[in-house]
């Protein structure tokens, strides 16, 4: 009797900002507005490097920068206010999906051998607001978020655990691909032994992403065949 071949599935873990989409700085504006409303401080994100960082880390650093308490309670309060302002800012901004992303998400969604999830520095409420705004939230039923940890390199194990719980499969490192636009995404992939696909649609150049050791680097995702060829 013939038996069907077991499908070897692969896990794609997507970053959001700079990789899937850009919000026209809606997030930065919402953070700045939250700082002004809660503390009366109008410096925005001055002095902070935020690309590839988690929302929790950014808020902790923002509060510390201005000498404010930055424990869990203060950070949670700040993030609640941030989400409120983010919902207001997103429709006002000229954001959108990066080139080729929608086609790749659609094709990957249709391929039974691929599982898509999030590995993002956004808290989940913020992530869902952004993805819903640009029509791609339905591609991601689970993921790892800043709610899980302020340390980006600690997010990968949460994504793997949820994949096992929700998909029913333990994905080995060679079957996991992290797609992101910063060296922090590459480091996050390395932390779980995954492969790093970097795309230069954020604030880092293709050369910078190559230098940090990404397995593959694209200027954008406008050529889906090249992307899917990497997953073979």
C-alpha cells in the first residue's frame, strides 16, 4: 500500500515595521503624544535609536531618558495611551505596504508547506492595528510580540512555542525563516538558529544587512520567485 509523503512545513516569522509596511511615522508620533499627555514632555523620541527595538524597550528608554519611573506599571500605562493615539494617527498618515509584500503573503498563505506568523517588536494591540489598517492582519493567526519580552532576542522561543501549540508541529531551526529589515532581526534569527532574510526597505542599507550576517538580502520583495527559491 502506498503512503502519502509527509509534508515538511516551514515557519516564516515576519517583522512588521520596515519589512511588511511603513506607517508614515504614526508609531513615533503616537509615542511622542503619549509622553506629552502623561508627563508634559515634548521631546518626542529625541536621542533614541528605535529601529528593530521592541515597544517595551523603547518606552523604558524613553522614560529613563527623562528621569521618569519605568517599571512595569508605568510602561503598561504608557503603552495603553500609545495604542489609543496610534489608532488615531494611522488614518492620518501616508503609510502602506512595501513593494511585493502583499503578493508574497498571499502566495505563502496558499502554500500548505508554509506557516506564517509574526516576530515583531510591536505589542500585539499595536501590531494588529497596523496590520488591519493595511489589510494584512488575516495572514497572521499568531506570533511573538513585545508583550512577551522587552528583549528582542527573547521573542523567538515564544514564536516557536506558539507554533507548536497552534500548528501542532515542532519546527527545527533549519525550517524557520525570520524576515526583517534591521540587524536586530538578524540577531533574533541567530538566537534561535533560524535563517535570516533581510530586506532593505527600512532604515538599513543592503550592505549594512549583509555585513551583519543575513543569509539573504533583498533591496525589496518585488521579486517573489527569488524569495520563494530561498525556502526550498
